[in-house]
C-alpha cells in the first residue's frame, strides 16, 4: 500500500513537471513580444503546480481536500494557514 502511494506521488510530480521540460530552450527576450519571452512558459504552470502540490501535501498531512478558496489562490492560502498555525499540530 505504501509503495503504491509513493508511486502515485512520483507519477503526479512527473506529470506536473513534464511540460516544463518541453519549453526548456534558450530564448532571447525582445521588447514587443507577447509570447516567447523568457518567463512565458513558466508562469503558465505556476498555478496548476501550486494547486497540485498543496493538495498532495494537505492530503498527506490532514487527510482532507483543499477548500475552494485554497484552490482559487493557487494553493497559497493553504501554505499561509499552515505556516501561521491555523491547523493544530
């Protein structure tokens, strides 16, 4: 059972990070370009990766799902409440 959970987490992280490798290339940033800049491929994946990471961690620690506000803020609200001690230890 533990091996299957570890495998599931590893596969989820591989799927979450695999599109980033497809955009790994040297790009010269010029003014006026909307797409193809240095930061364009990265910001597209920041929110989904934050939601997936927060959901996996909250499930592992608290055995609960993310709430809607935690998902709407890309997982930042979960990390904020976890860091401030709202969830008792």
